[in-house]
C-alpha cells in the first residue's frame, strides 16, 4: 500500500503500496510462490522459459518487480544527535510505543533481524513508558539517530498518505451489491526468478499458461469482463465500482455487510500489469485541473459521469486480488496488516522504501499537515512498503480508518525529512 490521488500510487504491499503516479499505488506482493502441486511443477518447468521470454521478447511479459536500488536511489544514513531532530522533545512519543512493541515481536522472530533487535526489544518488555518523557529516554538510551540523506545531498523528499476504507457490500451478489472483489485466480502464476538465480533477488513476474507458453496475465478490462478465470473466486460484492477501485489502491479495507457484520480484506496478489494513474488520464484529457485531481475529485467526477466510468477505470490495467483477514483478537492495535506482518497504528505507521529505510525501524518524520505549513513532527514506525514508495526520501503516512482518514490521506502531498533510529552498536544495513 499505498496516498493522495495527485501524488502517487500506493503500495505494492499487504497493506503494499506502485509507480509514483497520481493515485495511491497498489500493495506490493511479499507472498512467495505457493500454489497447488500442479503449479509448483509448472514453476519448475517454465521458469527457464520465462527467463528466455524476457530476453527474447520483453513485451511478452510484465516487467519484473524492481530489484536492488541503484546507489543513486538509496539513502545515506548520517549520524546526528537526538537534539537535532525537529520537535523530538515535543512529540507524544508514548503514542508510538504500542506500534514499536508490536513490531518488536515480528523483528525478533526472524533470523535475519533477531540479532539486531534482541537487546532493545527485550528492554522494551520490561520498560514502563508511562509518559512521553520515559519513552523518549528509552529510545535515546537504546538507539542512535541517523538522518536519511539522498546521494545528491537532498534532505527532503515526498510524503503522501493512505488509509483503510469502509465499503458497503455483501458476501452474495444482489442488485445493489454487484461489483465483485476477487481472490487470486487459480491460473495466476508467480515466478520468483531468485529461486533459480540468487542475483535476481526480488525479481518476480506474474503470468498464465497459454499452451506451453507463459504469457502476461489478463489486464483489468479482461478480468472485469469475465475473460479471466475468476468465476467462483468472488470474495465479496460491493455497491460502488469507484470505491472498489480505490480499495485496490489502498490494499486493505473493511466491508460493512448487508447481512450483518464487517468483513476485513487485505491484499493477496496482483495481475502483474503496470499501474496507470486515472487521475493523470483525466488531467491529460483536460477533464480535471491539478487542484481537482485528488481522490475526492475523482470520486466526484465518477458520480457525475457513470457511463464513462468503466472505460476510465480500464485505463489502468493493473488489478489487485484480495483475501479475507481475520484480526487477531489479542492485538492491541486495530489496523490493517502491513508488510512487517503487524497491524498498522493510525498516525504512527509509514510505508517506506526498504532499500533505503530499514523495515521495522522507528523513524522520526518531520513533515506538515495536508495542504498546510503546520508542522507534523512524529516518531513513526516503518512497518509497510509500497510499489510507488520508491526512492531515498519517500514515505507514505498511514492515517487510519474511515472518512476522516480518507480526507487527510487524499490531500496529503507534503515535503518531509526522516531520521532512522537504529539499535546502538548494530551495524547499519548495507
């Protein structure tokens, strides 16, 4: 996941969110190839064919997911004193504590990060940060601060926003609720090229079989028209195609069911097609002005032009598939699950480019409130990622759930600076 309609797309991530376009991009898949035995066999037989196809006819397959960032896109982390963090002494740091503790549980359970995080996370279990002063003292004791700086010397980047929407729908189709949300189709193949070539880490392509050939998976228009093998994969039906579209951009959400109760859904997979901003399409056509090309502006246009809406949505060939999410009743944070695998805390979580900002790290963010110069300086947790959240100084601010969060996220396109808090004594990521 994945932000203002004018600024960027959102997160290729579980709650990730894309190209830096005019809507939130789409959640970036962190799922490994995990199909039925037949598909595992297909993977083994066709991986080499996929590689050959990429070399012989690059238009035959969707481009692989981005690999390691070129050095020009990676942040340089420069040590600084905590006193240099603007607003550090004034932030209600204790509000970020539940998100930090939740993230610790994930970080210490993973061999690659356990050694780095074991000491501060063990100390957090016994700490008693009753107020922000105590929480600040904890971070100053166990962490060092590093300012993220771009290779060209720039210290400020783009901060956008995303949220968890609420839709109206049902588990069964009706005259009102007729727009489906699909779980991943059985014929969607994900080929992780690093399985064959470790140097191609993070390189994966999606496609389908056509005879003995692996070809691109169907684009949005074909999925919507039923040409793809999605029959029987309907997870739920909602009452508004625009809300369904933006749910795909956000990557997760809730559906108030007509039969009672609320279903929560999260990102499951994507069709491998490139994301194209419909806001940019409307701008290029002169239909909207830059000031109108927000999420709210697109929704208003859609209500006024329902007959033109399907063709507009099909301008974006990318398509996201969902899974039903059952929240952990023991969780202390009621939010969608981010890339780190923990619930995202409203106003205290950001999506980052993990090639520059270590996933799971506390990050002090200095930015401003949407469409204003009022400072917004907070300790955040880097617990999510996004396909459009790319670059040394890029962040996507999670505003939370509901209409107010949507309002803030849809307008946010601010300048921001970041400081990574890293466990003392631990080597910085390469």
